[in-house]
């Protein structure tokens, strides 16, 4: 008698996957990583076989057997993801597969045996030869009942239960567009890695590979050399979604793989992967998402802060920004090209900020054969010559200049390679992100970063999305044709070119223009769209103090005239980058246009005078605005504002001194003899009282050399050395300082005693006699106080000649007014009691230069009156009107 069969050994596991109607994959609970798993074939039955995709080496493609899909779905819906009890044993002839039974629960005496359930629904049959096996008697009985009822495979409509599977999609992009972001029901059939799955789309049974939008998980490799946390990421997704009912939104296509978002009642799996440190955000993929990109960024940030898994060694690269500096409200005063703004802060300070993570249109300057960038053509202006840069600037200028914006500092870009530190920000105006607006119009592109670079816009994903739309539309910098070209004529510093435009502009009367640059309170550069021309424009009818400016020829900065900086700031705030109306009336000899300007129906000349930042010019008396300017000036004088702040005191001091000899105003003066005047208008002066001492010294040198004459050429001086020099063979010997030695043995010498220069042969040089080597210089260099010689070479030469005629070989009175290099002085001719500097200004040969020294205010007032006389009389420099100029590079100076 045979022994009874042993009772089955029950095991507990979780159903990971249903491979077919008679095969399942069961795993254990995870412990520190993906758990072991086993494939269980249901004992005693066979189910219809599912279709298989054609392999690469086989032309045969199988189809579903009838009710194969229904059998698989029967098990999937009952078992996947649930804890079950099962039995398993491995036959001797099986390599990996085990056979057993599975119950849909934990109690085999109460819960359903899924094998019996399949047979009862006609979704499986007892395996061949099973009717003769006693242990399968119950399964045979269940099968017979299903047969009698015609269920499942025992019915007559078998071909209606065979799927029409689409293994591939011919045109993926068209497929995505056809669904237009609508959710599609799907089942996840296979997980390749944490961010890539194989899906079956329902109800049409399209089989597709889907990459999760916005993220990338570590790659799983078949050779076992997977990236860190790759297996864990795959298991995480499998445990949540494998063979679960989901919905999918298809958003894009990448290398024939679909990119999209999986929707599940429990949440977004991509966000969960990021939050657990199993994935990283991917910029290009985030850009295609319909929504939710911000939550993915937040999830990644949380994992980084917690240093979870792939972020274990993460260190933030973003600098810490103080809360008080993080957000602020400001007013836009200027748009710099297409990615930077100048804003006025609440404390009235100005700050340059950059739009974060975008790049303005760039110059398409291809390298030459050696890889070097070809030089820009002469007169190249990036704003007009780089395609789309003008459109980008105009888009921002019209929307922002003069308006308040909300600024959030996203990151600080440190100084590098001679570039200063940059505050990169998100700027919101009227609830709209300005950077996103630019990108959406194709006026900017988005900067691409490494995944570990945190220094980016807080709305970076929106920027990428906007760029993608602009690329698809082919607009702006993404356009292939209709590229804008601006042929701009620039008349700045070119009087000949300005003359060509002057008749049209004067005849036009009122012309629309844009203020591109402000150099001083009354001087600016205008762009006139109608004529596509840039002009230098001077406000008519006023005298306006100048601000500080670069020195000519790269020299030191020239100081501002009193209230010059205030006038500059006023004009900038009023009209920089504003649309204005101008009337052009005159043109000076330098090609600068002179006229009237209105901004928001406000005459800027009148406004400057009204605020004490300019005075009325005599030319305004003949204009239709004379009364308005005069009234504005009288109002400013009464208020004692601006240039009129010290008006009363100056007038009293001038009145007090008006009838006194000018020497009485000189604090300390000395009699001097002018020995030389330089081309710049500086001069060398020698104290008259030192004449006797000088003559004695020269006589001593002469007598010493007369009795002990040095041999010609026996002395070779060094540069900078003080020595004796002989003008000619008949001249006496004089002390000199060697300035330069030439190759032909000639020396450029500077005569210490008289300030003259000469070139002589080195054979006429000799060392000084003993006792005369340390004697100081008798002539020193000076300049006239409050006097500026013209910049034009011809006009300057005329002024220097007149100055020489008044001073050379004359005994004059000199007073040092300010110390400097050289000192500034006043010169008085005692014979006529004439201030020679003031006289040059009065004759219109030189300009008056303002100084802020209160001690000199009376003298400044006299010099100003002298200059006004020269202007009104149209003398010399003023014969063509007011020639007050500005040496700003932007207006063509030093061009």
C-alpha cells in the first residue's frame, strides 16, 4: 500500500507580474534592495498563448490564441501587487521554472484558487493527459462545467477574442499630435529602468516604449555593470506600477521613443523617483511637459537637501543670497540690449541686473581657417547689426522703461575674466515673466546647464517650454528666412553726413525719435526711425552745465561742472530710451543738430531751467518758447535752486569788487617773466627777482668753461642728467637737463632755467662745474585757472598765439589759485590792470572751465560774464552759436 502524499508547503509572496494566463512571477518582501523572485507555472492546466513580437532573426510573427488576453487579464486584475499564498516545486527536468498553485489571499481553505477560477471561466484547460491523474479530478470536473456552459475557449466566437496588436507606430510625432495631450488608458508591461517602460495602449493595443518626461534614472546594463542605484530605481517603479492600470499623456518623441507623463491615482511616479533620490531632472525633457515641471524641481531639491542616494555627495554650487536682497521692487530706467536692465532701487540707487538663464541674439561671426573670429567691420553697432537684437531691445523698452517691476534674484554670477559680478534675476511685470516673454517671441535663447549646476532661473522649465514653442513656430532667432536688417546711418562726429540729413529733418518740423544715450543734461543721441539715422542732438535755448566725462586722448576724467551731474540725472530719468518728439532748427559746424525736445508733452529745455539745472541762452529770446523759459528761470532764481543756489552771494561779491583794481583781489602774487608757451596752452614762468642770481650763475659757468673748456665729445650724458649746454659756438654755456639721446648723437635737452627745448649735438654738452650741480630750476610750468583751450587744433593754435602775444617777454603778476600738476594761476598785466585769462575768454578765444572752489566764486562769476559777452557778440569760438560740446566716445569723439 503506497504512502499518502505529503501535505503541500505553503509560502507567502507578492505577485510582481503575470506573464500569461498560466504563469506568474512572485517576489519576496524587499530587504535593503530588490528581493529575489521566482516564476510559478500553474500546475495541471494550460492557458492560451499570448502573441509574440517578431524577433530580429525571424520573419514569423505570432498572434494571440483565442482568450489568451482575457486569461492574462483575469490573473493580472486578481493578483498583481497583492500578497498571496502559493505552493511551488521544481520538477527534475526544469531548469528555472517551478510549478504550483496560487490562492488570491492568505488562507488556502477560504480564498480562491486561481487555477480553478481560470477553468471555471473557460480561460484555461486541463493539460493533456490530466484526466487520467487522480489529483486533477476536481480540475476536470470544473472544466466539464465550463464546457457545458460554452464559456471562454469552449464557446463559438473564438476569433472575436484575438487582439489586433500594433507592435510599432509608423509616425510617432503624428501619433502624439493626434492625441493632443489627452490621457490614454494603458498597462505597463515591462520596466527597462526607473525612467523607461514598455506600455500597451488601450483599447487599440499599441505597444510603445515610453520615457518619463522630466527625469532620468541611472541606466540598467545587461552586462551587470549598471550605474549606482539603477536596480533599486527599476524595482521602485516596478513595485508601484508594473502591470497596473494607468493613464498616459504623450508629450514628445525622442529617437522614436515616446516621452510622456504617467498618471496614477497614487501620484506622479516621476516625482516619487526624484523625491527618493532615484532620478535627476532633465532640462530638455522638462520643457515638453504640459504641467508639473515645478513639482519635479521641488522634489529633486528635497532629495538634494537630504543627500539621498544618487545625491549622497552633492554640494550646492549656488551662493547664499540674503533674504533682504532676494526680492525687491524697482523702476526700469534703461534696457541694455536684450538681456539686461538698469533699474532704480527704492533708495534711488541704480543697479544693473541680468535676466537669468537667457542669452540675447548673438552675432553670427564664423571663424576663419585658423579658427579666429573675423574682425567686425568698421562702424559695427551690435544693437542694429546683430539680427533680432534691436527687436529684442525694443520689445523690452516699450514694455518696461519707466515702469515698476518685481525682481527676484535667482543667482549671483561671480566676476570672471575681466567681467564684473552679475546679478541674474527673474523680472515680473504685470504678472508676466519678462525672460519668458522674450524667449517665446524668439528674441532670446535659453542657456543650457550641467545637471549639477544649480545657478539657473527659478522659472527655468517655463523658459525651456517657451523656447520649444518658438522653435516649432520658427520665429525670431529660430527663423530661416525674413531675417531683419537695419541699415542705420550714424551722423555722430561726421558733419558731412549730417548735412545730408539736415534739410529733411528741419523741414519735417516735428519728428518722432528715441533717445538712445544721454551724455549731459542738454546733449544726447537720438535714433530717428523714419530716416533710419542716429544723430547727436543739443537742446536749444539753454546753457546747461556738463557732467564728468572722459579725458581727451584717454586722459584722466574731467570733473563735472556745478550741477552737471544733477542735470545729467534729470535728463536721463526724463527721456532716456523714451519715445520723444523733436523739432530741429539748426546744425553746428561739428554736425550736431540743435532744437527742441518734448517728452510726454513736456518741453525738456523749459523743465531743466525750471529745476535750476540750466539757464536761459540768449538765442532763446527769438524763439516761441522765450517767455516760458524766462518765467522758468525767474522761478528757479526765486527758489534759489540748482545753479542759482549761490546767486545772491556771487552778485554781492562781484558788485563789491567791480570798482577795485584786480591786484587787490590777488592774495599773494609775484612778478614773473614768461619764457615759453606750450601747444596745449601751458606756460613756463620765471621769477623776476631771481634774474640777478641766475645771471651770476650763468656767468660763473661761462667763465669756468672759458678758462677750462671741455673737449668736444669727451662727455656722454645719461638720460635725465643735469649738465651744461651750449646753444652755438658763439653762445655762452647754460645749465640744461638731458631729455633724450638720439642715435645720431644728438640730445633733446630741456633748459631748466628758461623752460625752452632744443636739439644739439652731444659734443656741446659738458658736466657742470663743481658747486653748481644742485642748483634748483628757475622756470616752472603753470596753467591758467578756469580756462580751457579749444580741442580743435586750429582754434587752439589761434588761442595760444594770442596768449603768447599778451605774455611773452613781459613782466607780469602771477597768483597761484589752486595747487596741482601743473598749478593753476591767474596772470595780470600791471600796465593795463588786465586779467589775461579773463580777457582771452571775453574775446571768445578760449572757454571758461567751472571750478567748485568757494574761494574762487567771485572770479568764476566774472569769467562767466566774460564768456556770456563772447557768446552774445558771436566772437571767435562762438561765431556759429553755442559750441558747448561733449567728448563722449558715443558721439564720435576720438573716432
